[in-house]
C-alpha cells in the first residue's frame, strides 16, 4: 500500500491523505493532481504566466506532496 499526503499549502494542519494499492497508482494520481492544481492557478491568474513562473508554481506544488509506502 502507498499513502499520498497532499497539503494545500506549507502550513496546512490537516492535509488530504489518499491510499493506493500500487506505487504506479499513487504516482499517477500525484502527477494528475499537480497538473490540475497548476492549471487552476494559471487559468485563474489575472496576469499572463510565463514559463519561469509556471515552473515555480509547479515546484511549489511538488513540495506539498509526500508519498510513502505503508504496510
């Protein structure tokens, strides 16, 4: 079993937790969720987002995820 913990921000006291049977399922979920959250920020920004800003947003989202194996 694999557990994914995904916070809203770095100070989130109660991050979302998901469990998956396989590592592949956990990784697929994380990639889709990161892409979804980044796209949401881009779509709702009042300013144009360039490649550097997009990478920064993605980096922050990646820092909010933790994947661990549980037994």
